[in-house]
C-alpha cells in the first residue's frame, strides 16, 4: 500500500485507482487507497478521478463520484479546515451534469452521498429529487446528504422523509431534525418528532425521543418512566443509559417521584462507572506509579486519555474559555518581568483538558509522512520520529520528543479525522486558559502547591500520566498547565510584547513554549513564564495541547 500522497505521479495515482476499485468491488471497509486519493490536491489526480466519473462501467462511475466528492476537502496550510477546497466549482459542475444524465441505481446512490459533501446551495434541488426516488437506497443517500444543511427546503423535505416507507430513511431523517435541538424548535418539528415516538422501528423511535428531550418536551416523561420502570430497558445498559441522559436534560421539568428515583439511581451508576482508578490522596510519586499501572491490561479507563472506544480517533476532552478580558504578564518573580497588559480575546474557544497523549498521537504516525500535513512548514520529515524511551512511551503520558512542526502537522491530521478545525493555542489563549481573569501566579492560585503539577519538586523524575494533579486545575478546568511538559504555542517568539502576536505558521522562526515541565523547578511552571525554541527541536520535556473555535 502506498502510504504517502502521490499527487503528481500518474503511475502511482492509477495504481491507487485500481486499488480503490478493488476495495469497492470486494466491499473492503478499510478504503486505504481511496483515503490516500481523497487527500490529494493535484490537477493530475483530479483529472484521473474525473475520467472515472464518465466511465461506461457502473462500478467505476460510482467509485469515481465518491472519490470526487471528498477530493481535497481540507486545506492544510495554516491548519485551516475548509470543505470543497480543491476544484469546488468543477466538482459541482461534474456532479450536476451526471445528475442530469444518470439512470443507474448504484451511481445515483453514490451521487446522493456525494452531493451531501458539497456546500453549494445548488445541490439542494437534486437532493430533493433523489429523496423521492423509488429506490430506498437512493432516498437514504439523499437523506444523509441533507444533514446539517441550512435551508427551509431541506427542513420540509426531512419532515416528509420522517414518514418514509423505509425505516433507515425515517431513522436518519428523524435524527437529522432531532439532533438540532433548540436551534430548530418549531411546533411543526415537535409534532413530527412526537408522531415518530410510536414508530415500529426502534432506532427511529429513539431518535424521536432524543429530539424531544433536547427540546425539553414534557410529553415524553411518562414514556421514559414506563421504559425504565417496567423492565423494558435497564438503566446501566444502552438505550437505558441514553434515556437517563435525556432525563438529566429534563430534570428541572421532572416532578414524578419515580422519575426522581430513576435519576438518583442513574447518578449512582455513573458514580460507579467513574470511580477514580487513582488515589489522589497519595503522594505524587505514588500516583505516578498507579497511573502507569493503568496501562496494563485494557488500558487507562479514564476519559480523554486515549482513543474513542473501538476506533483510532483520539478522545479529546474540552474546556470552554469564554470571551472576556484577562491579565497577561506582570509577574515580577519570573526571570523577566514581562509587561502587565489587559488583553481581550473577543471570542469563546475550547482548549483540550490535557496535553495530547502518546495513545492519541500514535494513529497519526500511520500517515505521518503524508506531505499535506507539512505544507508550508519550513521543516519537513524524512523519516518517522524516534521511538520514545521508557517510561516516556506509556500510552497515558503526554507525547514528548515532538517538535513544533510535528505538533502543527498533527493538528492538521486531527482536523480531518474529527472534521472540525483544531490547532495549537496562541500564547494569549494559552495564558488565559491557564490563569483565568484574576491573574493567578499558577493555574490554581498564587501560592505554589506540591500537588499542583509535575515539577522538579515532586520528585517523579520524568513525565507522568495526564490528569494526576486535579488540584492544579485552572479556573476553566484545564489540567496539567503547570509542569509535566513544556507546551508549544503556535505564536512566533517576540521579546517586545507591545507588538501584536504573529501566529502565522510560515517562517523559520522561534516558537513559544509555556507551562514548565517535569525537569524544571516550580519557578518555570508559573502561568506567565515564557520560553522558546527553534521549531524543529525535539525534547523529552516538550509536548502540546490543542484548541478549537468550533462550537462543540
């Protein structure tokens, strides 16, 4: 299998196309070759895929349309994620042309999914037409294509599809409207959801109940009560746990004593599930040993330390930092008394609760050499990164020996995997998340606390698993911002803080590091301490965390 992206090599492109057709022919769910092709941005690959779309062979046309839909969907330069980034007008024209002439069911089904990937309003009418097709698979593809499209015609079509003869179509249409919650809360939508709570298809019925719960509709309370008290479902199973989560959203509306009892039982179940596997009353060194033991067997059970279950997708926990002014700098006890400034970040953002762990970094290494992750960066890899020594390689430990360029490349990769933009924090974003609006010296207050982070004084002697120092939590709930690893910021280093931040990824310049680390004493773990290094440098004390402006 070709792992790098052979965008300009016609021979390699054609090999990948043949492999893609074989994947489609054998229903190979890995889609490795198709995945490689979709990440190309070159004219050469585009033209080869376009030729597939106009082939006389049905399988080739169907596969070509699928490849074309997601071809070059992400712009990686500057870690900016945008859909339809490669040849969007040509892609749209090709698909609309095929729509006008195509009659084969398999190709029309592929077209339904493909049109959904395009953002142009011109795809709405073709999707509406496909949603009325006699073949249920084509209707289902069109229904999926409507997901999150903002158009009154889409809403009306989904309301119709909620009563389709095919259960999969009903299920997805009900989900597509239900999941929008209070953002789409009209009497018409509520009534359509309420009708579907009696649907014979269990999945459709559940999506209807979920949509009404998000809208805090009291009419579903008796239904959930019956489900959870007559033995239909157990609280500690799915869908029992999902129903309880709905009830949590409705808890201010719940008056029935039995429902209150169910919620109390659910709280006990959650408490049992979330039992801390680490004794936080123990010393830092003892905690570190306990956390290392968690990597044995099935791994660390805590949230946000590894991957989403049964997948290679990093499980990232987020803390919200709200739009408000904060104090930047001004700590006279750091090595240089950086000027005290009042800074306003005029947007809300979300920052990862922990630094990226080894477990979360590992899937990136599969596609590490893909040149698109490195576009516009001054440093380019010629081999995989070095293997981490013990104990720095433990899955729940922060990833180290990672350069600034590698951290940026990772954010580009992750943005595509989770389908919204993530990046390194700016220096302002990092410091605000660390000290809040009161200008704390440390993330947790103004006095050093041995239980506030992994620094030289804790005597652990190397990095430790993330999340071992809850007493070090910042005002926004962010952990591990004091010690453990220095964290890369996207910002270019500058001495004169009266100059605005330069957050461009272009340029062979030094980059900011913040937070201190396991091999530096507590003075360097103060929230205002500023450090820097060249963007190609790797170090056993350097890691990173990420931010997003996406509305999570």
